[in-house]
């Protein structure tokens, strides 16, 4: 029989091999799922792993999906490494989109191209404000940031719903709950014609470098990580836990708000009730599959984007339910949690007689 045996120290090999094994297990379980649903498993895998990368246009759409996931996950990585559990990035994403959309609605055709910068900064400020509520409640009243940030997601959804069904509703929109389409001057510039990829991708990749430098090359980043790993040691070294809390939540909230701004002023072009797309929750998986490391998060964001696009294609071409995307995301998360056991434990074969 197989037995789990505690390792003397955590395995560095399985730290990086675990996500790869988790992906292979997810693929195997996905094949079984397609068979149970009576669908061709090879065609199903093609929807998820080939169609999103088979052409230049498909790669562009993959980058469009990956950009918000990458931006949000980078902010969450700073939070989680600081032992601050921001589960409400989805709400910060929504409020960032609302703030950016509000600025975009104020612009007219005469506005200069500089208005794009204001739209993006408004999104960042909106996300930081929403995360700041969680930080303040945790700081002043020791409220649990997991519950507070999660509950604020539903408040953010209601704020968005109130605006698009009420004062911001487009009077010429045939009674649909949406704002008017933003003016062209407020749109995030695209990198090339014929593609929806915007300069948001450049901002996301710049964020990868910035987070890497912050975490691994600055004293503040070191303080954040020490506070997450050993709070007592951080206090002994004179690092402020209060400062770490605010820095972590404002950073992750600002990143989520930036992602919201890039979405509404980019591919979407207006506010609708469907702005909450689950990116804030999916980015949690992205951050952990990427091992909370900026470089790893790049690859995990691309993988999660393939799941999003593959799920949409499987829904339209194979008649599978919309929930198939969430199923694959959940399979990947639980497979990763199971495989992570191998970092602390090794499998040993033990004779049944013993």
C-alpha cells in the first residue's frame, strides 16, 4: 500500500513540478468528463488547447483575455505573499470599471487623447478605494479581510446595477441596461490594426517587471514577505504590520481597478451589468498556479485564458454548458491543491504485512 511520509524539508522540485502535474491531471479528468457527456474528447481538447493558439487572430484574443487576469493576479501575489487574504478582487475590478466608465462618460468628442490617462487612473483609484474599505475595517476593527472583501463584491455588483439601470442608463439604448458607448477618444489604444490587443498588454508586462523588482529587490518587498512568513520576526525587525496591510490591499485593489478600466475602455467600450466576469476570482487560481511569482503568473494567466476561450468555443460548437469553463478552473485548482501535498510528503510503498 502507498503511504505519505513527511519529508525532512520541502521539495524544491515539486514546488515547480506540482503545477505541471496538476495540469496533466486536469487534462485527464477533462477527457473523462467529455466521455461522460457523450462528446468527442479529442475535439474537446482541441477547443481548449489548440483553437486559442492556432492563428495570429486567436493569439490576439488570447492576450485580450490574459491581460486582466495577469494584472489582477500580480496584485494578489503581493497580497498573498504578505499573508493578507484579499478575496474580493472581483469587486475592486467592478468599481474600477465603474470609476473609469464615469470619467469616460464625461468626455465628449472634443476631448484630447490625454483623457485616456485620466480614465485609467480613475480605474486604479476606484479599485484602491474599494480595497481601502477592507483595509480600514481590518486596521480599525480587526475585521476579517476574507469576509469583508468577499461581501464587498456583492455591494460592487449592486452599485453597478443601480447605475446602468438608473442614472447612467443610455436613453437611446432601447431600454437595455447599459450606458452609451464611450467616445473614441476614451478608448485604450490598440497595438495593431485588425486586433483587439491594446496597450494594456504592455502595462501588464511592465507590471510583471515592477512586481518582480518590488518583491525581490527592495526593502519594502522584503518586509512584505517577512511579515507574511514570520509576523513575529517582522515585528522584531521593526517592520510595520499596519503599513504592510495597507500596502498589500491598496496594491491589489489598484491592480484590479486597472484591469477593470482596461476592460471597459478597451474591448467592451461601455458599462453593462455583465462587467463582473469572474476575472477577480479566476485570478486567485492564476496567482497560485503561478506560485505567486510574477514570471509564473504570466504562464498561468495564459493557461487560464485558454480555459476561458476553450469554454466559449465548446459551448458554441459542441453544445456544452457555459459552466464548462468553471469546471476546468475548479479541476485545475483542486488538482494543484492535491499535488502540492508532494512538496511536504513523499509517497512510500509499504508492505501490507507491516
